[in-house]
């Protein structure tokens, strides 16, 4: 298999021991430290995405209870774990759900974009959605860098 080929999960396993003929993966080679640092950073980012998704779920629930007259904010599924396999399997859906949440917030904000000032439940929902957006951008950057290797 050519270098850089395979799934993202395969490329992110560089620092782990695998049963394969030839030298042990992760013991030598240019850029190995950078790859390991990227793996660690990606796992940290995914952990933050998972924690913030839980906060979003609570903010979503509070908003829906306080504003029964409005449609409920869209769901954002929590990633099952902070792994490359979860990233491969669920990331596209996560990004779509995050886009849906951003559109929902724009739609229900007031004309001056000041609803967060007088509605604490909206402010919390907006804050957690922005945090998720920031983490998603960082994850996308790491994925882009990894795909370029």
C-alpha cells in the first residue's frame, strides 16, 4: 500500500503497535513526532467535542422547556468516543447537525441579534453551539493536515 493510503483511522494509528512484517510502526522516521502530536491533539479535540455536545444537549433541553411555543433546537448526536473510527463513521453527520443548529439559531434570534442579552437559555444554546463550531473547525484543520501527509 502506498504511503498515505488507507482510511483516516489507518493513518492515525501510526503511534500504535501493530502486528505487521517489517520494522515496528512508530519507532523511527521523519515527522513521526509531528504525527504523534497530531494524534494526541485530535483525541483531545474529540474529547472536547464530546463534552461540549453534552452541554449543548442540556442547553437544548432548557431552551425547549422554557420556549414550548417554539420548535425544539435540532439534535446533535454525541460521538461515541474520541477515536479515529468514530471520526470516520460519524463526522459528516456531526457537521451536518451542527449546520442545522446554526441555522436554527439564526432563524429564531430577534431582528437585532440581541436575544442572548435577555434570554439566558438562548445565550447558553448559542454559546455551546459556537464552542462546537470552534472545535469542529479545529478538527477539520487536523484532518486536512493528516490527509496531506
